[in-house]
C-alpha cells in the first residue's frame, strides 16, 4: 500500500459512508479522490492475506512486513480466491493454477493468467486502512 498522504489533502470528514475526502495536491491529476474505510490494520497480521468486501468489491489485503497492499481478490485466470494463495518474496501465487502476481502493481509475473490484478490506492491513517474505489 502506497502512502499517498503527501499527494493528498484531507478536505472533509464523515460524509455519508465516506470517512475522508481527499483533494489531490498536484493540479495535473484528477481533482478529487474518495477513500473508504476497509479495515483496521491489526485485522491483517504480518505476511497474512485477507479478503474484505467493500461496496461490491472483493479486495485482498496483504500485509508484507508492515506495508499494506490492496488488490482484487479473485485471480484473473479462473477466479480463484487469492486469500488462499501464498506470498513468496513479494509475489502472490494463485492457489489453483500457480499464476504469480506482483503485489505492488498487480502485474502478471508468470501465467497462465494474462491479465493483471486491479490494484487499489489507499492510505493508512490512525490504524485504519482506507482505499480509493
Ligand atoms: S485461477 Fe489463478 S491461475 Fe488459474
């Protein structure tokens, strides 16, 4: 999980189900992002893979040595639940047919999957993990 706080400014709190609304500090980027609370960081132990559901999105949270990454939770090859996969040196291995994905980008490192995983941006704030949808 990238720490995006240097690129975003918190402009409001508690609007609907969105707890934080961030404005991009770089005027060349899109004007706003909305972050949603996904989980507390102590819900995902170090080197654990855990799936959460947020507004119809299945999101896999990976805690690798205290750094958090959020990816789509189903393999792009045949839909395996990636929370049942394995983490090997920063690479996520699918439990069904062994595709491997870069956890920082979601890119395919090794097939049979051809399409990369969606990667979610977000931040850790006050022991909570927020993601952009
Ligand atoms: S379902 Fe993941 S490699 Fe086939």
